C-alpha cells in the first residue's frame, strides 16, 4: 500500500469517526436549581443534561405524587449551578 493510499484510508477513518460523533453528541451532566411559582414547594436541585430535562424531572415527580396545587408546580426559574466538564461555562465544576 502506498503512502497516498494510507493517507486516504486514514482520512476516511477520521471522517467516519466524526460522523459517528455528530450522530450521538455526548452532553455533560449539569446541576440545576429548579424553582417553582408555588410557596408550598421549595427549590429542587436536579442533575440533568439541560434545563428542560431538569424541570421535567421535577414536574413529573410532583405530578405523580399530586403534591401542591397545579399552579404551584409551574416553573419560576431554572439556574445552572455546576457542570461536569473540565472548563464549565458557569464557572463551577460538578463531580458525579
């Protein structure tokens, strides 16, 4: 096999690995503080990949237990506390 053939093979392998990475991007886990509108339910801390997932986890739990009134379960805010990456954008590193 010539040097050119080896280089072409290597480029194809790298391109295939990049395609696989695009198909399944690995997101880091993050710690969120989820606050709800109601006074009956205090803030919850959730490990999730994004803020939507964090709220869904809290909301699904509260709905399944039928805790508080429905309006108490509505989202007030979600705050990113920490992230499981080497250089987190929020400035705080999470170790899981």
